[in-house]
């Protein structure tokens, strides 16, 4: 019973702490007159991946690499097959050109790189450094390209701190909350796994992955309800890129991550397959609608059922 308490408490603390971290970081960036475009592509994107990062670092540090890897793979599968499917079931999405020629190719490249680096069943600090380096170069090129096209990023964030002291409090409080939230969430998840005879991998790709994808689910659902669906697909694909290149990258720099054969032979292929399947779905019809949503949701349900049956 206490395991569920720590699991839920940790999840709640992670969600709120990540939100406050983003608000604090954006507040500081605005104080220093950093453009909204740079803020959105760096600070906000990194902040929304903070729960996955802290959970994976904690899991790897505690000797649960399957939980760390499962968190990222499961979260990436959930972002596309669950969060996106629910979003388009609420309201159809018009897929913009950037999602087709920039966002999806980069997500697919990141996923394949993740697979290649995992072939020897370990992701080394050097490989982690390469991942982080690639993301830094990609972000710089993306910002430069966007500036040339005179594009701006519409990041409407409510509740930003009004003074510097409050800004710093949000930032520090968010970081501290993420640390403790990750501790409680991982410990609770491991306890639940043991109680039900589940492996770290299964708990990672299901409960932990769903928990760390809740912010994306809420944000995309609200955006769809408000018919601001143009931001949903880009945010979800961007989150998947950050999950691989930043979460796996930084975690493996701190400590090499072991990748189990069961992950390579099952979960990795599901992540690659769902990522690949997204591309033709973006071209079927003028919008991604309920049919697309049902296809993706069916794939997610199938994946979860197969995971549970493997226990």
C-alpha cells in the first residue's frame, strides 16, 4: 500500500516541480532578454523532459537500468501511440510542413541512433556525449533557420513569477522537487513491481513511462480542446527527441546504461515501428483525425497487453 502512496506522491511532485522549473527558467531567460524562440526551443523543451531525466538518473544510479531504459522507450511509445491518439480523437490535427521535413526525420534519426548505440547492450559515456552534442548542434541550426525565416515560437506560459526572488525560488524549488519526486516515484515503482511480480523493464515501459508522459498528455489534451492543435504534434515529437538525446545522453554520461536483450528484441522494435508508422499517417488525408487516432491507440493497447503477458 505504501508503495502506491510513494508512487503517486512522487508523480504529483514531479509534475508540479517540472512545471515550476519551466516557469522559473523562462522567467530568468526573459529577465536577460533572451528571445521567446530560444526559450521555447531550449529552456521549455528541456524543462518538460526533466521528469524523465531525473527518474532515469535515479533508476540507473540505484542499479535499475531496465527502469531507466524502459522509462524512455515507454514514454516515447506513449507520446505517439497514446497521447497523440487521444489528441486527434478530441480534435483533428493539420500536420504542418516542419513536422514532416524536420521534426519527424530528426526523431527517426535519434531513435535509430539509440538502437545502434544499444547493439552492444551498453550505452557508454562517450555515446551519451555524442547524443547530447547532436542535440546541441540540431538546436543551434534550428534556431538559426527559424530566425532566417522570421519565425517566432508561441509559448504561452501562464503564472510566470513577477520578480527575481520568486523566479529563483521557482527554479530552485523545481529542481529540489524533481530530485525528491524522482526518488519517491522510482522507489514506489520498484516496490509495486515486486508486489506484482513485474520486472523493472515492464514497470518502466508501463507505469513509469505513463507517469512521466502525463504532462504531455495534459498539455496536448488542453491544446486540442482549445483547438490549438498545431502545437501538439511538434511538442510530442520534440519531446521524443529530447527523451533520447538528453535523457539517455546525460544519464549515460553519468553512468553507463546496460540495455537488456529483452529490450532490444521487443521494446526497441516497438518504439522504432511506431515512430516509423507515424510518417505515412501524417500524409493520409488532409488532417490526422479519429481514424488515425484509433490506429495509434490500438497499437498502444496491443503493446501494453503483450508487455503484461510477458511477465
